[in-house]
C-alpha cells in the first residue's frame, strides 16, 4: 500500500507540473498588466507592475533568440538560435518554487494581491477558507445523509408510487438551473419568510464571523445547497442500492428469513458503501472551492466569491495562486479516494 | 459520409430508439427549438424583415413592468405606465419634435412624417385630459387599496372618485394618443406582452425566445467541436498507443485535475479581453466562452472513445483490414471511428446539456454573454425583480430552459438505452 501511495504521488507530479504550466500559460494569453490597469495607464506604471510580478522575465527557460533580447535577461547559454535561461529566473520555475515553499506572502517578503493592495495573496486565501467550510461541510454531510436515506427508501420501495414520484421529481429538478434554485431560495427563505414570521430568521445576504451568526448567514445557503445537491445524489444512490438488491447474498439472506430491515441496513448498506464513499470523496475538493454561485449570490466572502471577484477585478496574482493551490488539493484528494477504497473494500488490492 | 449514415441506420439501436415514443416526442421539441432559434437568427441576415435583432430585444414594449398571460397589472403599475407615456408625449409636444420616435413595441404615436399642426393639437388635448385624470388619482396614497387613507391635504375617509373607472378613463385617453393598430399589429403586440415585461418594460417573451438562439449557438458550437476533437484524439490515442496515448492521457488527466466551473471561469478570463471583446458582431463575442468550454468538454468523449477503440482494435475485422494492407490512418478513419458513431451521438447530447447549463451559470456570474439577452442574464436581471414579487422574467427563462434541457435529458437517456445498454447510470 505504501508503495502504491508513493507511485501515485510520483505519477501525479507530471500532472501537477502540467496543470501549472497550462494554467500559467492560459493566464498569459492576454497581458495581465494591461488587463488590470486599462488603456490609460502610463508605460512606467505598467513596467513597474510587470516587474513586481516578474512578468518581464522569460516564462520558460527556453526561448527562440531574438536580437534585441525582449526579456532583458541574459541567456545562460546559446544553442543555435535557441537561448537557454537560468531556470530560477524564469516565471514558471519561480512560481513553482513558491508553491513548493508554500510562500504566498509573509511579513518580510510580501506577495501582494492587486485588488487589495495591502494584503498578501496567502492571507486572502487563508481568510476565505473558513467561511467556505462553514457552508460546505454541513451541506455535504446533510446532503449525503439524506440522499442515502432517500436512495435506500426508494430502492426498497422500488416501483411503488412513492418511488416513481420521487424519481420524476428528481429528474424534473435536475432540468432546472442551479441558479434558479438559489435565486428563488434566497427570496423565499429571507424576505418572504421573514415577512411571515415577523422577525429576521435568515439574512438575505452578507456574512459575519462567529459561530453565533451561523444560523443568520449560513443556514439558508446550506438548506438550498442540500435541496440542489439532493437530486443528483438521490438518483445515484438509488441506482447503487437497486443494483445491490439484485445480488445473490440478499436473496440468500431473505430466504434464510432475516428481517427486511436487517437485510437493508446491515447487509445492503454496508456493501453499498464503496460507491457511496467514492461519491462523497469526489465532492471533497468542492468543500474548498465552495459553491461559486451560492457564495456570489449570498455575498459570503469564501473561496468561490474570492475567485469570481479576482476574475472580475483582473487580480492576476490571486487567480494564479488560487488555481495552483486548488489543483494541488484536488490531486491529493483523488489519491486519498483511491487509498480509502482499499481500506473500505478489502477486495481492492493496491499492488 | 454516406457510408457512415447507412451504417448508422442499419444499427439495431435506431429502431429501438424510434420505438421510444417519449424520446421521439422530446426530439420533436428539440426540432421546434431549433426552428425557433433559426427564425431568430434570421434577424442577423435580414434585419427588419424576419427574425429578431439585438436592437428589438432591448426596446421597451411597455413603459413599466406588467404581468403576462393577460393578468391585469396592479392599479399603481397601470397609472405609473400612463404617467410615463403622458410625460414623454408632453415633452415631445412642447419641443415640437421627436413625436414619431415615441413607440412601445407595435404602438407608435404617429406614422412617420405626420407631425402636422392638427395632430399636435389633438395630442396636447389628450395630454391635458390625461394629466387631469392623473392628478385626481395622485390624491391616493395607495392606489391598490383606494379606500385607504388619502395623502395630506385631502379629506380622510371614503374615496370621492371611482378609482377603477378613472384609471380606465386615463388608459382610454392615453391609448387614443397612439395610431390605431391593424389586426396583425395588435396580435404582435399582445404576443410581445404575453409573458409580461421586465423592469425596463422590455418584452420577456421576446427575450426568452431570443435566448433560444444564444443557447443553441453555444450548445451546437461547443458540443460539435468537443465531440470531434475528443473522438479524434481518443481514437488516435487508443489505436496508435505509445507516446500518442501517453500524451493524450496526460493532457486530459491534467485538465481534469481542476474542478469544472473553476477551470471554465479562469479560462473565460484568459480568453476574453482580446480581440473578441471589441468586435461588434455578437456571434463572435462568445468566442472566449466557446474556447473555454471546448478546452474542458473534449475530455468526456475522449475518455469514452479511447476505451471503445481499445476494444475495437482487437476485433477480427480490424486485424483483417491490417492484413489486407490498408494504411493505419485509413483503418482508423474508415473502420474504427464509424463504429463509435453511437457514442459520439450520446456524448453530443450530454455535452449539449452541459454547455447550456454552464452558459447560464457563467452569464449569471457576469462572465458569459455580455451583449443581448440569454437565459442566464435574464435570471441575473430578475434577482432585483423577484424581491418585488415579479416572477415573470425568471419564470420565462426557467421554463424555456427547462423544456429544452428536459428534452435533451430524455433523448440522451433513450440514446444510451438504445445504443449502449451495458451503461449503468
């Protein structure tokens, strides 16, 4: 198992280097500095901004030689028409070393965001994690729990009116955009409900730190998130459970005369845990990213809103760091999923 | 090409698909949408004569928000609309110009070049009459509840005037200002108002229909390009193996190590701000969105078709073709890819839904459609309206999108059942 883990980690290195390369390249398709400063900026301001992010240096150590040396960096060596630069002076390797050192700004060496000029990118990211987790963890736990129950019930009562109604509702709900659920949920959950109740139970948007404010600001997004997530999950869990009910061991257990509830909860649920765990694990990276639309609409200063604000304000350092950190987390959770597989299901061998 | 079509028809799955009544019905709905989208798109080719242009969807068809389906607006909204029209006409009459510019949908004040003396005289008479009626109504604090308290300076208690009758009188006076509508024009006007208007008085029905074109445009462009790229790369990777396979697998595992929406948002940022933001042609304004979606969506078909090709290339007929001495590219294009056509169709249908859904989310976040309406933008704009209880815009956008996505969901389920029965999902 340890060798498997080591191999997976090794294999994910080229994938990670690749995603950083692709994302950094994509972020340089348009000039980040002129996108941020607009057309009216002077050449000096633009040059200063460029130099502050090292955007004036070559992107990769290899570049086709040109006479007037566009990068202002002396090539280390010259092979025919191709110039080789010192790797650590290129943007790609400099950013990689930043990721490896997890250095996204400190008191001595700031790494400033462009839209919040007094704040470091790392501090911005760290601030946004907690509000996101306050919404995503309850959403994930509640959705998974309720959806598994609905899936189980639906599978146990397969073909009945309740099962069919549930599944039709789920399919209909899936054809409506998530955005609509969020907008309508916000209106009915806050202004309409508060009008009926006579006091403010849920705020329509905004955020304040502190666990005491959780119900006021975070409960409504969690409820909407559960409703939205339910559709996809319940359908999936039902399919899993239905497949499991057809297995021989279930027939055997029923033939033996085991009580129905015991068959469902003790035998079936345990064996259906593998796809369930995969499903839950797949959603873990979204714990960090949060639901972008939800945070945007409820003005919750989490990771999703941070990214959209950064994109709207063309905050290049923040976008670049955000994607790099996120991709790393995503890859790590994927590896973790595979390892968990083996722990849950002894039949899976990680050779 | 003909060979591919014939081979496709010969499949048993086609018959199975056509026997599924629900799926055929859904296919019919999709065809209706495509026809609607094509009709709207005619506006770009023959502006003014057919289709819908970008200018038309932005024009108000009524001065204030009204509900659709013939449901009457509240008294307050009705009076507000009349007041806006009266004010506008009065300004034009006083200035002595711009009378022929005043129009709401099919309603025009005057036919062009008819700003004659007696006409202006008649209009100013109607304006005076309307203002008088409006002044009577302005005494009420809450027109929706006319027996309630009046504003300061007037006696409290029962209403002195009959509010509904006065409003009807006011509306009659205002309607007389406009040139009478022909039968066809009044049908058109009532169709424009059929799903109500938004806060700026723009026709919700027209905007929702116009968005069909935007959605189909995104869906068709993105899913065709993604399926083609994915098929070619996936089939080539599996068939040639070696470094081609390694490169393709590396590329898609790399791109899929980012959550979908995040990758899309960042790529839209990356591709926009270039030439395409400055072009006036709205067909090209969406290029950043297309590019971002294509970079992401080719992965799905690529994975599936790579797996299928792995299986196909071991089959006897491919080995026979190799033994006869056909070239590798010929075998790939002629014998392997045509046998993955059913997977291409299934993936096309799945990607179509994904493209439409992501277009809505991106437009909602302000990253997608920026010129003209789309369902996402309509939902975004309606967030200010739903607070005031005006659900027409969000309802129309949701309903139009719901029917299309549901139809595609049914079709792709049926396609999967018919052609890929082993698939579990």
